[in-house]
C-alpha cells in the first residue's frame, strides 16, 4: 500500500489557484519534463484527450500557464504567471485530440524541443493534490512520481548493464531498476536518493536525469492504516497531532523541528490567504464577487440568524477560496478546490483559543494525518471520485483538527473524520463553467462549519460504528461509480443549470485586474 507524506501529498504544495490538479500538478509535470530534456525548451506541444478533464478546463483553471511556468523554471507563485503565455521565446501549443491509451482524466502528452536539437516525448497524468505520475518517456513505459532523483537510461542491450553499474555504484539507488528491452535497445529507470556525480550523465549516451519535486521520502512509514496508528497512539497515550509529527519526521527522515517549521510556514500561507480574501475589494474571480468579508462583518455586528464560531470559520473558508479562484497563492489542503475548509477552521480556532502559530500547525498536522490515510487508500482527485474526495476529505480532516484542539484522543479525532466523510459520501464535482467557484466556495464554507458539529458529536458521546479506513474505502468505491459527467468535467449537475450557463465570466482572471 502507498505510504503518503503529509507535506508532500496532503497539506501542500504552496501553489496558485484554482486547482491543484491543474496548476500544481501541471507545474510539476513541466518541471520534470524540462529536467529530462536537459536544455532550455524552444518549442512545446501539449495534447489533451477530449474525454478528459484537461481538455475542458485547462484554460479556465490556468493549467496552460502552469505548464509554461514549469518549462521556464520559474516558481509557480511568481507574478509572471499571469503573462507567461504572451512572453517570447517559448511558443506553446495546446491541442485537444485523442490520446490512445489515456487512462486518467488528467492525462497529457507533451513534446519538447530545444534549440540545440534535443527532443523529448513524455506522457504524464496529474492525479490530485499536485501529485503526478510520468508514465511514458520517448515511447518507453515508466512510472516516475517526482519523489526521487530519477535517471532514465537507453542503450544497447549489450551495454545497458555497464551503464546501470556506473549509475548505482555510489549506493544511492533506492530499489532495483525498472528495465525493458525492445528491438536491440534496453531501457532502465533508476530511482536515487541523490543526484548523479557531476559529469556522469553527460558521459553516458542516452542518459536523462530529473530532480525530485517533493521532499524525498527516505524513511519507512510508522504505519499505513488508521487502525495501526491507533494501536500505537493508545499504547503511548499520544494525540493525533503528536502521532502525525512523529510519522512525518520519520517518513521524510527529518528532525521534528524541521517538519514543524515547514508546517508553520504553510500555516502562515493559509492565514495570509484567509486575511486577504476578507477584503471586500478583492478582485480576480471569474463568476463571483467577494462576499466573505461582508459575511464576517455581518457576523461581528450581530446581523445574522446565528453567527458565531461556525460562521466565522465558514467565512474564512470562503475567503481563502476567493483568493484561490483569483489564482492567488494558497496552500493545497488537500487540493486547490478544497483549499479553504481547513484554513477556515484552524485560523478560527487560533483566534478563539489564542493559539500560537506552532500550536495551529500541530492542528494542521493532525488533519494532515487523516489525509495520509485518504491518500493511501483512495485519491484526492475529483476527476476520479468526485467532490467527496476533495472538499469531503477536507471536511473530515478539519473535524479531526477540532478534536485535537479540544484535547480529544486520536480515536475520537479519527471517528470525527469518519462521520464527516460519511455525510459527504456521493457528493459530485459539477463546477460551473469549469471554474473552481460555484459551488466550490459554499461547499468549503459548509465543510468548515460542519467540522465543529462532527467533532462535538464524537466528543459528546456518539459512537461511530464504521471506522475511518472502511469509510474511506466506501467513499472511494462510490466515487468510482460516478459517471464522468459528475467528475470535474463541467458536464453535469449544477453546471448544466440554465442560470449557471448564462453567467458572465470575466476574461482575464488576474489577481488585482478583474472583478465580476
């Protein structure tokens, strides 16, 4: 079974909205492709299958810009994101045409060329939350996930072993090479814990090299399921947040202080997005106008029916989604489409309980460990299993964070996550006009609000009869039964409502430039 990392696969990356699959994932694919090409690209052709999600949403969700930013080796958060397609030097073409064998809605075929005559043909897929898989390089079947230093070798069948020996001589290979033979040639893909010695790649004909796009997962996981974790937590009387910190430090082979410092950094990104999104003058969304600040003000003035903690969390969740939709900087939690729920809850808890950034980061770690179990057993891709594995997962994670803040046990935290998931099972991804705005903003808000209810039910004595592992399995099975029209293609649900189709979208989608 997969053994995910909190920082690699759940609470991150720090990215531009609106969709981690379409911006962060596209960016990671392009970064890997640029490395494998081994030169500055001079031309790029992207192909998307007409039956996939990219074909219908790549422009609206900024995937085209993210691909180009990766090829230009610029940070995704750089402001040139908004103008990179118009800059000279790298003509990029985006075609929609059948891709034989495409087995994922976010499949892309990419052809690169450089001025010095190098070329690369790569197939990859963005699988949710910024995660990617490269599945083909120059016609060879591979599996490359961006978590290692990768060495791709092609040589004659009589010389490949000598090449492999040179690449693995320093002992940094993490497993046996993937090998293939065809028509007198041989291919080897070698995952390494560090880069090749300087000059070695150039000395080997047919050698390509790519750097990791994530923290390297050098340590064995302490556990891979909820039940395994709970046995350890109860034996050691540790909370979910404490278990999460120990898990991540071991998984990434980092000191706990380093993990905590990085989580604090990501929390501050979330907090900044929540604060920025409350500005009623925020601009850049396509279909909606900013309302989170108005809701927060009305709550503070006592003009709402109920108001209080739940509403403040909901408003902040919407605020983050405002920034996300304007292609501002957010932290995927676990995806761009669900980036508001957890920040809304944790920033509100921090305000309510006067938590330090470090204490808030521990709540995020607790939530992140719930996400690890989802990632291990299912997916965060709405293209695969609907909104339930994005905003539904975020709501489950947020419920566990509330339990952690209240001093609950690890079992109570996982039970709160389970019932949150059980009550979002079957939710579809029907984003209006292919944009992560309607109904994503209000769904993030409701998930944030309901996280407190789910936590209170468990802390108050409700006994959850279906554990989290089984709940995740059921959610994933339901998601796979959803038709493609209800999985991030904008071809069903609210996306087909007449009022939704008549909405006028702003044409620029640039932070600070466009306002509905």
